[in-house]
């Protein structure tokens, strides 16, 4: 696992939010890493471009995730801060991209109210 904090990457100019992915990048060079690097680059470029355009909303984040989704994605998650929602997308069968499924939507206020 790799943990990043806001402002850690000098290529990202924002300190108020962190866009992240659970995308696992194989720690080998292409071609043995498959399309892992190209998928990560798509995410990085989309996030970097969004920062220049004012950021991503929840729908734009899902569109970006969908651009790299494949049939091996176990789940996709979008936090919609504006609506205080956590949206979890889980495929109903192997081979189906998670982003093609309707989300399970959880209310963040309710979730956080229950924390100790």
C-alpha cells in the first residue's frame, strides 16, 4: 500500500483535497506490468487536468474512474462531498466493471455520527 498526503506530490498544486485510487501499479516495467501504468497515467492526467479546471465533482470522478475500469475491478468508490454521500460501486458478476452498476449510497453524516 502507498499512502499519499495532500501536497506531497510537487506536481499537484492543491493542499485542500486528495484524489486517490486503489489502483495497484505493478512494480515492474512494461510490458510485464500489462496496462497498469497506462491506466494509472490516465488517472493522473485526468486529476491534474481537473485541478486546472477547478476540480472534479462526483459525476466527473466517476467518469474518470470509468475510463480505466475493467472486469477485474473489485469495487469503485466516489465520495460526493457536496451531497455528503459515499457511493460504492460493486460488480454483480465477474467480468463486469464496477462502474456499470448502480451505487450503494451511504450518508456520510449518518456514518460519521456513529463513530466513537
